């Protein structure tokens, strides 16, 4: 059983800490073991994203598939459960799984995603997926209301020196507290990280085909939570038109999905503030240029959806 040769960039994941280093070290032999156990044949060069490595394979009956080995954390531990629940409706189809090993055998989709599509049309395409994805949640998922409780406490404890507008912090804390006790907050299965790069084309690249979601970080939550990543991804494309560009994206996905605009706005503000805080973790004061840029992005999003 020979180890699988992985992309050069994948080795850099080890710099994230000891647990990541262990994941990187074990990945080649883990993949080789899965390929043998599931009677697969490698059918192309492996690739990687932010949390996983993917190997194109053929099954023993010649079906084109993708073997994904992901780093297990709080966000990814129920990925297989969500995919099983969707059964290929709006998402990539799950063929086989070993969840405790972070291994999934998936239908193979095209490499084309929504990154190069016009951003407004891409937001409409994502919004159109929500109806299939936002169904009753299975048990055992992380609950968005619990996250809201944690976020509210964190926001209330922030020192005044935190480089975020106090008005936004107060607003986000109020929103988090309200959603933490709202029964609708946990009512649907959510993807959790649905942005342009997490939607791939199915079918012939020369045809219009169908868009399907990949790489969920699932939650039992509120559909209005979902649009925020569409606002901060591809942000650099909005240079010179930030406010109006963000508003076009926001309204495109809200309208396509039939969401309540006010509720979606509240979630976008909360997520932008929490994302901004996430960019400050482990950082120094004064901020690095990268932290300052990210914080500026998050504040711009929170303001634009409310103007």
C-alpha cells in the first residue's frame, strides 16, 4: 500500500499547529488505506482547499468520484450527516463515508465554480439552492442558537479598546441575544459556509448544467444566516463601488431565496461583526495591515446592508 502523493501546498497546513501537522503527516497513508479498502483507482492529480485534500478516483464499476479527506473540527464533524440528509438535492451526492476518519466518497463534479460568474448572477444561483438545502435538520447538529449565546456573551465582554465601532458591537450583541432565544433560529438545516467557491457545476461544461453545493459546515439554524459569505468573498471586485455593490449582492440573494430582508440584514450585521473579531484573534496591537483590511471589510459590510 503506497502513500498517495499530495499537492505541495498541502504540506503548509502543518504550520497551523500540532493537530494539523499530525493530519498532514497521516494523510498520504490514510488515503492509500481508503483507496484499497473501498477498491478505488486514482484518476487524476489530487487538489486541496482550506480544510481538505481531494483525490479524483474511479470506483470498481468505473464511476468517476472524488475521495475527500478533511480535517475534523467542530464545523466539519457533521458534514456526512448533512450530505446524507440532502441526498443529492442541491448538494453533491455522497456515495460512501467514514466520518470518524474525515473521509467522504463523493460524486465527481466539474471544477467550474461560481467564482468567475457575474457576482449578482452568482448570488441568485446560490439563493436558488436554498430551497433544496434548507430542510428540517437531522438530530445531533450544532445549534445556531447556542452559537448566538456564545457570541452575545463575547460581545458584551469586549473592552472599549476593541477596534470596532461601539455602535456596531452593541447592535450585534442585541441581535445575538434575540436570536439565541428565537425558536426559528434552529429550525432548518444550513450549509453554513455557502459562497462562490463552494458551489460547483454538475454535467457537461458546455451546457448550462446545474449548480450544487459542496463542503458544508452544517448547522441547525435560520436560512437568513446564510447570505453573509457572499458579501465578504470576492470583496476586492467591489473597489470603487463597495456600498452599492454589497447592496446589489444582498438584495440579489434575498430576492432569489424569498428571504425576509430585515431578518437577513440582522444576521449579516451579526456575522460581519463576529467575522471581524475572528480576524483579530491572536493578533497584535497595533493591527497588522492584513487585520486592518479585514476589519475594514467587515465594518463596510455591516454598514452597507443598513444604509
